[in-house]
């Protein structure tokens, strides 16, 4: 894989789902100062709401969050340009997240609207094939509006043992699977994790030590810490509020710093990035909350000592420098205008 450390791709909602974007935006970042310069639209594609890269090839994948969901693959050029490689149906409604297996041979997609997970084989060039499995979750949660049925929101393959966690907002669950590589099918593993009723689990972040994980509840505004065991078995340790601000709080993204000392949570509604200190077996401790410059920080990503926060409704990407000692992000320069940004991939 070529070195493209200075390039950033940004997925944007398009008019197909009420957004203002045209597809995937290309930007260049200053690796020293962190400043972001928008270069233009790299690919015109409908509502690429989440992006991921192949671990060993110059290939980028995007979900197209549509009623008839698709996944699109692109060859990444040295200058960051994107050449289409193929589009496949995910077999579900409104795919919102995807991840590539650590060995680069399969792609997993979470279909939010239909509450299902699809599996796509990847050939030697990284091109996805038709799905080899489509596993639908069933049930509902306590919230009659947001949890009327299953809503798969994230897929997280384990980098070590190949198991897969699927976070489902609608059923207050984290499902566990094991992939059969030959058939490309997912084998359910019991038991699945059931969160407290009304949690609405959205995204999960693995700690770099491989033994812990942190889950945000979109509906109850919580951050929950778990012990993570082989096969994706989760045991709850601590549960804390995702924000200390008043008003409606809707956590979106969660991430653990590369050194494992801090956890970051983006909170929509109050427009903050919450910083939690992670110390041994203690509960996550809220250090501070930093305003993101808009009220709807949908996603953020880290590159070196900088965080890039996509604020969907403010149509901005804000750059922060992270203090290596305190872990606290500080805004760098002025936010960059990007229409309906929902995913940042440095």
C-alpha cells in the first residue's frame, strides 16, 4: 500500500438522503500543523455515510445509505483520486457502517434500516463480490420510535481472532459471530450481549490492549466500559454519562487514543467532544468537554496528534490538536466548509 498520510477522504450525505454533498470529498492535511485543505470531489456517489480502507491494498470502500443499500469500491490513486471498481447490493436497507476483515478477504456491512449484516468476499484486487451471507437480527427495544425493530449500526471484526461484533441499536444488543472463511458465512455465537433497556448502542471502540472495549448508547447518552475476552465476549465493568451537559445528548462516535490513556466521545445535540481518562480498572473519568463548533458532530477520526471532527448539520470539519499529556483537544485554525460531512477517513 502506498503512503498517503497527507490525504483525507470525507463521506458526505447527498440529496438522495436529504444532504447537500456530492459524494466523497478529497482533502489534504498538513501533518505538522493539522490544517485541512479541500481539493474537491473525488467520487460522485450517493450518500457514502461510512468509509473504510483495505488493510493491504489501495482500495477504499463506502456504504451507500439508500433504501436499496449498496457498497461501492474505489481504487485510490497516489494523488487521492478514486476510480470505481464496483458496486454491490448489501441486501438491506440504509447501510450505515462497514469494516474489512483483518486478512483483507471479506467485507462486513451493517444495514441499519433492515437490521441485518451482510458479508462480501473480496478478490485479490479488493473488489467485492455479491454477499455470501445476510444475517437479519430480530426483536425490538423499549423506545417505540427508535427501537421498533432491529437496527444494526456497526460491525467490528476482532484484529486477533477473526470474530465479529455487530452492534444493534434497535434490540439493545451486541451480537457475536464467527466467520467461516470458505463459505463466507457468519456463525452466531452465544450469548449475545444485552444492554440495559433503552440504551440504543451505536458504536464500539476497542482498547489497544485488546482486553477492553467501550460502547456508546445513542438513546440513553452513556459510555460503558467492558472487559473484552476471546471470541468477543463482553463483561460490563463501568457505566457513566457520555456528557455532563444539560439538554438532549446523542452520542455518535467513540474512539480510544493510540496509547490507551483516553477515550473520546462525540455528542450531538450539545455539540461537544468529551474526553475521558482511562486508568487501570477505574471507571472512565470525564476530564472535559470541548465544543466542536457545531451542534451535530457525527464522526471524528485521529491522524497523528490531530482530530478531525465532521459536523453534519453545520457543514463543517473542525481540526483539533490533542495535547499528548492531558489528552485535551484544542481547535486549530478555522473550521473547513464541507457539505453534510458524516465520515472522515485520514
